[in-house]
C-alpha cells in the first residue's frame, strides 16, 4: 500500500515493490524458501498498515514480508518474524541485489530479538531463539542471498 507523504509515495510492503517479472519471481521464491524452513507458517507480503506509526518504519530500499506461526513458538521465542530484505537497484530493468537481511522475532509485546546480516550476524534482544533455531535462521539468510542476483 502506498502512503502519501508530501509529493512522493512510500511503499512499505514487498508486494508493492513488484515492478518486474524477475522481482516477482524472487519474492515468490523467498516465500517458498521460508515455507521450506517453516512449513506451518503463513507468509504475508504486505505486513504493514497505512498509518502514521507505520510510516516511521519506512526504509526506501527494503522489501518487507512477515511470517506468522500458528501460535507461540517457544523455540523461536516469538509469534511472527518480520523480514526486511535490504536491496539496491543497479539498473531499472534488472532485479535488485540483496545487500542484507534484518530479521526480527516479534510478539504482541513488540520485538523480542533481532538478526542483522552485517558484521558477525549475532542475535540481539531480550528473548533469543534456541541455538538450533539460530543456526536455522542464519541458514535461511544465506539461502535468501542465493536467490538474488549477485552482479
């Protein structure tokens, strides 16, 4: 959904950024990849509402999607994952390159933990996932990088 702010439109959701068949394929593959890791999860390519609080989270070069679990996941220490794929468009006629992934484990109480694929890829937060799940989430991030063009 586009949010009007002044003269420009702000697109907060991955689904709003689809401008080409290549990008649509990458997003669909991202969804399939997440389902391989978490078969019971549902995926939303439009996780953001159009309101002033949501606009505070706006990042121009981010494709945002959410993964929702059927209930509380003690292994993940969350109910949902918000995944922000930080991208850069090299040329208008090509799919974007993936610069990094920011993954947040969230509940109704807010963010529980965060993983950013910069530096040492360490998890931060008050309620971290179990070690086996941390390894799985890092693997998911590596697989997401493999979906995007590298040149």
